[in-house]
């Protein structure tokens, strides 16, 4: 996810997106634990996306 797209989102959309990404990260961790994870780099991508969303969310709440 590009930072430009994240900055265009509203505060409500960012909160929803963060929740979706947290759920996705949980599912990926479960797949990793059970040995079903195909693309291990996806874990890092989702973590970075969460960080981007949280950063922009904090900036907008100021």
C-alpha cells in the first residue's frame, strides 16, 4: 500500500483499514505456525502497512 493512498483516507477509513490489517496479520501468523504460509515476505509487508496507517492516523488526530 502506498503512503499517498493512506494519506487520502479519512480517520474512520484508517481505523477500519488498521483493523483489517491486524486481522490479516493474525491469519498470516497462524498460517506460519501451522506450516501453511506460502509467501513469508507477506508478513513484513502487512506489518509495514500497519505502521503506515498508524503513523498517518496519529498525524491526522493531532
